[in-house]
């Protein structure tokens, strides 16, 4: 009994020691990391074009002592260049821990009014010139990766094993994780024993950490639907098969899939995000294109919804007596599918106990499963590798309290007004990821 008590005391003392070391290192580097964050925020890059961001990550981690590989990844479209970065620091025998951060931004025009707001435009992979913004917090993730890499390299006397840091491109297109795995990520750099990732949370105050076991993000599908008709003059609609009318019927029809065909206990979303057709007031076009997203947690429900979308489109076309050679086309984009993320139960519970010890019970919450998607889920190889994807509150605490008191809606992720509170958000992200890695890699006696 005395021996067990002594071991427990030594463990608590060791944990307190590396927590103090982490806190001291975070405060030492925080000022420079905030400046780095502002630079990344002001210079966002779209998926498939993250050249400057990846070069910055590579430069910083080489400086910290890592062996760095650039342009890791292979997309299914061989014309696209992957800007994946993998940095490895080996520090004796021990587990391998992989920390992943996504690095791409979104085609959104920033309206935050911040002094370091993005005014950048960038040409997309399709050749369009688009405004670009870090509207999903990936600027925090990039800064976290560099900061954690720098701090843990300087604290290598506190741990042993191998740390693998991954700067992943094209998360917003659901393609980056698969590209890295297709380029033999684990064969080249070692298969990890644990995989960690985090994401900013636009619904919780900075200074808080959210971690839950089990399902945390949904399966995502992007679906293109082409409603085809027979075009003609707007003055003679009886001589046409109007795809705009059929598209309008289709938009309303798909709203009943979740509400009337899926069991209420099963979470699911079908959203029509884009509809495009026609060129002029008095011309009935030949076709209308729509873009849909489907979110589910269960593969059986996913397949049922995809099948129902095709059935609705086909049924509407048949009811309008569209010629058989002009039936709708439904295309599920395989390159933009992501599976649901399931946090490993034992790992999530282990990290929760660490976070409670470091941040206090009142600052650790259990996030509900979201219908948002994350290609982080690919790294776990269907659950073969324990993984945990946790959240970091990013809202200014005063604004958070004001919103709670007034009912005001806070800007969400992907909003042109989303702006993390840099100092407390980064401090929490750095502390949380550092202590999580140190717990998994173990302190030296």
C-alpha cells in the first residue's frame, strides 16, 4: 500500500512538473506565435494551392530540429500538386504520436474588420479568381502545429518516443488526408500508435477544451444533380420540358427524405447548396444543375438517402414526361467523401482526465456530435489506430457572455465574420496539445 501511494505521489509530481514546463514554454513563445498567427490569417491559401503556408511550416519545424519532408501527398487528379508537410522528431524508444493540423482556407470574403484581416484573392484549381479567408480556424491549427513542435523539441528531456507532425492540405475539399495516405504516409514515416487533432469551436469561449468519446463528426458526401429537360421559348412552354420547374419540385421533394423516410432517431442532413440554370428571361434552358451535401453517421442511412435523391429526381422527370434519353444524372463525388470520426473511447477518456487536471473541470466540456465533416477520420484506418479529435473554444469570453445574455447569434465557422480571440485561443490550444502528447509519450523518470 505504501509503495502504491509513493508511486501515485511521484506520478502526480512528475505530471505537475511537465505541466509547469509547458506553461512556462507557452508563455515564452506566445508573443511570437500570435504574430505568426496574424501573418497566417492575413495570407490564407485555398485548397490545392497552399504553397506559402506549407513552406512556412517546413521552415519553422526544420529550425526547431525536425526532419521535414515537403510536398507529401498524391491526389487522384495527377495534375494537382499536394503541399503536405511531414515533420519527424525521434527521441529514443517509445510510442509514436501523430499530430495533424489542416492548413487550407476558404473562398470567403472576410468582413471581420480586423487590422490583420485577409484581403487576398487567389485563383482556384478551376481557374476562378476568388476571395480567400481563414474562416474555419485553420490559421489557429497551423500556428498550434508550429508552436507545439517548437515547445516539445525544447522539452525533449521530458519525453521519449517519436513525434510526427502533419500539415495537411485540402481538408475543405475532403481530399488531403487521402492524398497523404495514398503517398504511403505510414510506410514512409512510421505508423503511429496514437493520432491527435484539434479544431477551433465557434460556440465556446476561449480557454475551454471539449473532448468526447465516440462519434464526433459526420460522414460527408457532395452530390451533383443535373435535371435535364427540353428547352425552348419562354412564350411557348407547352413545347418544352422545363428543367427549372422540375428543379424547383426536386428541391422541395428532397426536403422530405430526412423528415419522412429516415427514422427520427437517426441524425441526417440533406442540403441543396447551389442551383444554376438558364441564361435569359424568355428562354427555357435544356438543363439545371444542383449541388447537394448529405451528412449522416450510419452507412446504411447514407446509402438510403443517396438512393432516395436519385429516386426523387427520376420520379419528377418521369412525371413531366421527359424523354428517356433526358433522364436526370446524379453523381456522388468520391473524391470529396469523408467518413465519420469516432474518437477512441479509452484515448478520449485518458485525455479528458489530463485536461481536467490542467484546465479545471469547469473548463472542460463534452461537445455534442456535429453534422460537420472532417477528413481527419481517414487517418484512423477505420478504427485500427486510436485517435482523438478535440475542440478548443475560440470565442472572446466577453462576447460569449453577451451573446448568452442577449440571445445574439455568434458568427459560425465558415462565416465571413468568424474571428478567434487569438491570445487565449492559442494559449489553450498549445497547452492542450502539448500536455496530451506528453501524457502519451510519457515523462522520463
